[in-house]
C-alpha cells in the first residue's frame, strides 16, 4: 500500500474498524483484521487514535484485543426523536423503582435532558414507595428470575404476619393503580400462583436449585383482574350510576369485560375474573355509585364494609330487611 493514503481510504478503514469493534463482544485483534482486508496493519494504531479523538471509548481487555467499552451507544446510532425521549421521561417518572430506566435515560438523553426537564409537560408526585430502601430484595428477585433459581423468601404480609416461602419467580409486574411492584411466583408452600409485593419482602435469597417455568400455571394470571391469579373464574356483574357511567366506559377493565347501557343512563359491567375480592377497594371508592349484582359473596362483603364505615354493628346489619331497596333508586334520589 502506498504511503500517501487518501482521506477516503482512511475514512473507510475507520468506519469499518468502528463497526467491527462495536459488533464484536470479545473484541478484535488488529493485525488479522487489517491483513484480511489487504490493509497495512501498521495503520491500525493511527486509526484507533482517530476514533478515540472522535469520542469512541476503545479499551484493551486482553493482550492484543481491542473493543468498545461496554454500554457505549454512539450518538448517531439511533434515530431518537424528541417525543420518543419525552416518552422515556414519562416512564422514568411513573415507574421510579426501575433503576434500569434511569441508566437508559442517562445514555440517551444527552444534551436534551435539561430542556425536557424544564418543559414541565408531565407533573408527577413522588412515588408512594421508596424502592431504594428495598433494592436488595428487588435485585435478588431479578437475579432469581434471570437465572431461573428458586427464591427463598422471608415475607411480611400487610397484616404484619411473617412467613417463610420457597417460590419459583416468573416475572415482576408494576401495578400503576397502587404504584407497587409485585413478583408473580409459583409458591411451593401453597402449591399455587401467588403475588408478593416487593416492598414487603424482608429477605430474598436465590438458592442453587433451578426450576422450569410452569407455563400452564402462569396462564392463570390472564384471569386475574389485576394481580390475584386463581385457577377458576367467577362472573362479576356491576351496575354504575349515570354520574360515573361515562368514566366506566372510558376505562379498560379486563380482557373479558363487556359494558352495556342501562335504561336509567347508567352502565352495566360484566366480566369473568379470578378472585373478585380484589375489586373490594375499587368498589368502595365508588360509594353509592355502584351496585354489585354478582357474585352474591362480593355483594355481601361490600354491604358489610359500607355498614362498618357507617358505624353499623353486625347485629344491626343482621336485623336489616331481607330485601334491601335497590341501590339505583337511592342513587337517583340524591
């Protein structure tokens, strides 16, 4: 090769070298790489220096092997639009427990970060749970899932009761309605699918035993309303008053949900879900604007909880007429 190499030839070499360095997980050896292409391998170090001065973090990890530093993303490697970066900002604020989102944001935001932060288009309050306090548990769960290892849990329920479990974790789910991370796992103690709140895990330790995913069992999660999977489903029928009917029609409730209009301007929601008791908090929040038509067990439970809120004793509740006035009539008179 002549000494006076054109700028075009050097550009071709540098681009080819950069592509090879970025693609090779282990890295490349310079002399074989250049000689296979008929280039003078003595130019390799000058080309490396050119790439380094351009901002490419090239490192030597073994004698004679070169690679791009792990995690580096060249500035022009992706067509990142402003609205796409803004969507990442939204995800970062709405799911602050996911540390990986923070790392991805730092890599991709670059000089746009300050401008986006000042836009003020999205206002979110501080998360209800500080997951930095539960990072050890979250990292242990993540490791167990990626390596398919059985997880030993010391778990504290919402009631304060503590239990020890061996579980086979499948995935972690973020539930926006309660701003909480859950790990869905096959519990060897209960011989069933169970959902564990990450922030209630006292200790999580992956053990050496591995497992195969119970795919049939985890299909039960598709039957759950949100987080409580069970083998069987129950038919749920709810009546909503005209005051909240529009809101009900706007929302996505469940894959099996159907919504129909009622003669009084309300909405009737029907769906087949596992563990209808998971609906309790949601239904209590609607107050007199919802009536449970089915199942009877859920209707009774909601009635008892409303009575307790009103200070009505179980004895007084038992003396109530066997047939209560329809809720929709009482709503219409408000």
